[in-house]
C-alpha cells in the first residue's frame, strides 16, 4: 500500500495512511513524526493496528516514556488503558473529566511532552476526540491582546476539571481532588525557542489578580477562541487508528460516551522536556 500524508486543515492535523504495525518503529518514521508534530500538532496514522510492544517502541523513539502511575498493562507498564469501564481502567471514575478541553499535566511544573493513543475498540456512540491548536490560536490574537495576556498568570488545578465532570460530587470526593496540588502558570507559555501558545482549558481555575467573574469571563472567552473551527479538528476513530499529538500546545477532549459503549484505547505518554515559562 502506498504511503500518503494529507493535511487535515491549514492550522492543525496531518493524516497518514499506508503504515501499519512494526513499520512505525522505523527511526526514520519517528523522525518524520517529530517533524510533523512541530508543523501540524496532531498526526493521525489511520488503521495502523499497532500492538503494545510496538507502541512502546515507537514512543521511546520519540522521547522518554512515562510509566503509568496507577499500573499499566501487565507486560507493558508504560501502557495505560483508557476506558470508562472500571474492569478495564483503575482510573475509570476520573475519565469523565476528559470530556472537557484540557492538556494533560497542566497543573504540573513540566507538562507531559506528547501523547500516543491507539483504538482497540471504538464507541458505538460518541467517543470522537477533538483537538485544538493553542499555538495558532495565540498567533491569531491582536497585538494588543498579546501584550495584555503576556502579563497574566493563571492557577490550574485537577479539581477544576473534576467539578465540571461531577458537579454533584460528595464532600469526600471533593476533598480527594483538593489533595492534588494546583499550579500557577503564565497565560502565555513562551518556549525556549521563542514559540508561544495560550495555556487554557478545563484546568484553568482563576486568573491571578482578577475577580472571579472577570477571570471566568476571560478564560471562557479565550477557550472559545482557541477551539473555534479554524483552529480545531474532530477525529472519528476507526479500529486500529494511532493518533500522536503535542500535548503542550494542543488541547484535546473526548466526545461523551458511556461505559457500555465498549470504547477502549491504549495510551503512552512522553515525559515533559520544558517547564512552563
């Protein structure tokens, strides 16, 4: 099968067909993936049907791989099962938080570098994944807005996302969320290479120095700006798809699905390389 690479939109996403399984463990393919991530933010390998061993091998070619904190797959501790079914995932109770726009590890000093996600079983209803380009969203701001936002800082917390997912949670559950430390970051993340992106999403709880109402209005407005169709895409999963994205500059969220939908993904995550500054 011929290999094809097609941009999904001008601002975000590249779809590649014709590469499957062990072919993706070629160092040259990994080098191309890094290049594509810099340009498009999201790389979709359609129907790649990669197994866990090769998923880990590909991940190691791209960076240092995180060992799943709650225990990964038996033979591959780097691989996390993503499901709403408690029998499939120890973190199933928290997965509803992924229905809201976020970057993984936003309340860490060094957010995770990138994520690789492959579809073992797709949802019978819902379950698509949306992505939005925070680099492009920043570049689309006016000069006046860029100057204003450069001075602002935002508190990010795990609890902020969970409150959205579970508004009627018990005091005990809320107390467990609050045990996860929050983190204050600049609203505009400036990389060492000069590249800038907005840092918004469901974890963004409060703009430092603004009232609660002013803060919420600004954060909601910027999130709507960053996730408009111009900067975003919606991926409809096929069994075997592998999607890789730059977690530091791409928001993502899952379209709601249920535990009965049978949606099951396997994920690896790359250790972050640059603190938010």
